[in-house]
C-alpha cells in the first residue's frame, strides 16, 4: 500500500470519527450571539465554526454539502503540507451568527484570508463571491473579506466554500472584524508594505527595461541569444507583476482563472527561455553534445508544461485530476538549472563567471525563503519581516539578480566581439598589404604586356588604314569604269540622231552618276540604294541594246532593304559581266535575274544569274572587249571583297556556277554572293 492510499484511509477514519463526534454533540451548533455590535475590534470565529473537507474535486452542490458530517474547525500551519489526491482543495465552513439586539443592525466583516475563490451562502442563498481572480473588485472591504449585515433579532446560518490549489493555499482562521478595524489594519499593512511594493516595482521595471533593450539588440543584430534573453526577462517580469497585483490589490485584469493565477504558472515558460538563452550563449550543442541531449530533453518537457499552463490559463480549469502532476511540475526546471550549471562549469567560455554567478544567485534566492521562515520568523521588526517572510520577494529578487548577471554577460560578450573584430581588422590589414604587394607585381607584369599589346594595336591600326586607303583607290578606279560604259551608250544614241532616247538616257545617266558619286564616299550603303543604282544601270543597258536585254530584281518578303547595309558598287561588276559575257553573244539577247534572300539571321544571299552562252562558250569567242572588261571590273571586285574581309573581319564569299539546260547544253551563269550584314 503506497503513502497516498494510507493517507486516504486515515482521512476516511478521521472523517468518520469527527462525524461521530458531530453526531454526539448534535446539530445544535452554538451560534455566536452579538448584541448589535462586536465586543472587540476582532472576534475569533474558529470556536463557533465547523468545517468539512470536500475531496470530490469541487463537484458537490450545497444541498449535498449540508448533509455531510462537519467537524469542529481546527487549523495549524502543518495543514498546508498535506498531500491531497486532487489538485484542488475545497474547505467548507459552517457557522451561525445571531444579532440579539432589539433595535441595532449588526455590521461586521468576515475575513478568512486570501483564497482563489470564496463563496458565501446565508440560509441557502448565495450572498457573496470573492477571491483573487473574481472580477470586478467592487467590495468596499477588499477581495478577501465580506461585509455581513444582520437586522435586529435575526440570525443566519452561513456556509463558506474556500477553493484553492493545494500547493498554493494559505487560509487563515476565520474572524469577525469591525469595519473600522478592518480598514485600519488594511491601511497599516499597506503603509508598512510600501518599501516592499517599491522594491518589487523596481524589479519589474528593470526586467521590462532589459527585455526591451535586448529585443532592440536582436532587431539590430539578429542574434537569437538576445531574443531568448528578451523573452526570459519579459516573462520573468510577468509573475512578479502577478504577485504585486494580488498582494497589493491593484486590480489588474491579468488572465483570470477559476482556481487562481500565481507566479508558478509562468515557471515552465520562463525556465524554457532560460535554458535556450544559456545553451545559445555557451553554444552547448557544439561544445558538449551529451549534456546538450539532456538539456534538450528537459526543454521539451518544459515546452509541454508551458502548453499545459497556457491551456489552463485560457480555459480556467486544470488539465489533470492527479495532484502529483502539479506537486512535481517544478522538478524539470530545477533539473534544468543543475544541468546548465554543470554545462557552464565545464565550458571554456569567457562568460563563465557571470553565468555561474547568475545561476547560483537564482538558486540561492529561491531557496532562501524556506530558511528565512524557519529561522527569522517573529524575530525581526514588522517592516523587515514583510521582506524576509514573503517568499515571492526572493523569487523576484532572484530573477532580477539573474537578469543583471546575464546583462553583464551579454555586455562582456559584445566587448569580446568588438575585440575580435579589431583583431580581425588588423589581420585583414596585413593580408591586404601582402595582397597589395602581390598585385603590384602583377600590375607591373601586366603593364609590360599591355605596352606590347598597344604596339601591336598600333601596327594593326596602321595596316587597317593602309587597307582603307587601298579601298578608296579601288573605288576611285571603279568610278571611271562606270562613266566609260555610260558614255559609250550616249555616244551610240547621238550617232543615231535619236534625240528623245538620248535625252532619256542622259537623264538616267545623270541620276546614275549622282548615286555613284554619293556611294563612292560611303563605306557602306543600304541595300535599297545599291539596288536602285543597279536598276538604273540595267535600264540604260537595256535601252542601248535595243530591247535585247531584260532584267528582274526580286527581294524576299521580310527583308528590310532600307535597314540592311553592304559595301557600295559590289554587285554591278557581276551584272555587267553577265551582260557582256553571257547575253551579247546571243542574237536574241537574254535576261538577267537578281534575287535577294535571307540566308541566315546575320547574312543575306544575292544571286545574279543569266541565260547566256556560259563561261566556256565566251572563252571560245575570245571577245577582246569582254576580256578587257573582265580583267578590269571582275578583278577589282575580287580585290575589294578580299580587302573588305580583312578590314571588317567578315566572311563575304562569291561562288560561280555554270548552268545547263535540260538537253545538257550551256544555259548561262549564276553568281552567288553571301554578305554578312
């Protein structure tokens, strides 16, 4: 049989004995008789009170409670140390108050200490609900007391339900006070507690300030150590604020719960941020993997406890019905503190003194209240007694001291970071000097190479200018060749006395001369300009040869003749060669076909074809004029193409094909020029 079963069995035996005792005295509970006013400022009510301990977990209504065996009230300080099976403890008190005065109304204050939830019934009617978490605080006598009013010659039987957490309960024996006495005592206690209030407010302000400062540092640096520290300081300030709120009756609406919100509810999430901060600060994950696994497991447990506490705060009810869960809920936090102390002790971080001082100070100050209550109770003045015998003050002091040590650790860490940056800057400067010397040598070597390249570029520029000069000379040679051919045609019409054709021919000749002169001054001309010049030349040759010559110029759709450019006077020699070498040896003449197509995206193909006698037959006829023209016009054009390729680094090419008819006879000549554009 375990200890809990033994305690339950003994509790049942005790209840039965007290029940038998209650039956022996009967239901004739002695009332407290008051003749219109209290005989003293404070009247103890314990001797007139019976109590019943509800172990059902707050599930029994008043009608059932009234039938339970109440026993004479008995209270000692050791009652708070009892282990209950349920996390909630419900004490019921029953007393009867009788006003015996025939004319005066009795007004007194019922006070039984602070409870999470206190309900009072008078003759079965609910008359008051008080407690730490009851809103609003409208009672003129505070949250822990209730004003009782009895008309003359009347009496009431009161039932009082006190609901608390087992670990947090701190009831006092019930008393009746005069209104003046209650207010006087409250103000006296408030005056004596002003230094305590000021100290706690200072700690709250300090924790909120450092949390805000750390949050701003995290915003600037994105260092998660500052984030964890900000959360730890902020969440550490919250339980202190809760304690101040309840201790001094500030009435702040802080997360109402049916069973009372205390500082312990923040403990898991505060310790979670505490562990994350120190682990991050000493880089525990990378320095001590085995210990990190232990700390990590404890952090997960604390995360689960934090979720449980959040659920209880939001819903206002406890998640577990077994009180052992709440008895040992602080154990993971203490284990984490010990594990972190060992981790910091074993680490080689320069922040070790600050961290050890903070962790040790937190543990000592949390342990000190039990020592102070044991050794200093009733030995000190009341003002100091309020400090030494108020355990939450030491918890707040421990949090503040710990946060201060950690603030020093973060400041020293920032200083170390600055020193490291300065050292890195010096090292970087030395590296830059070495790199500068190396680059200087490379630059000197590159300067010599660049000088040689400049000399080579100057030579290339000179060669290019020589090529341009040769191009200009070739164009100047080609212009007289055009003029010579055209003047021969004009001379022919003049000798034939054909004035109209001579005039037309002369008009076209002037236009042709103008185009030739304009094109000869340009490095490149548009395809449209080149074709217009070629069309004028062909029209003049067709007029001169009496309709023996016909021609066609076709440009593939999609080719922008106004945009594409090519060297001037490049096509005319091949057209002239087709007329004089291919067509003029046939009595009926022939046709010259010029086609322009887009061979590739960056070049065009120009095909010049005729249906003359072909190159082989022309060679047999050995026409002297043709030979002269061939040697002059075709050679110049061939030289121009070679210079163009050299000057512009292009691949202009010329391919000549001999055409044959279906009978296998010579059918003319085809010249294909591929010109990059």
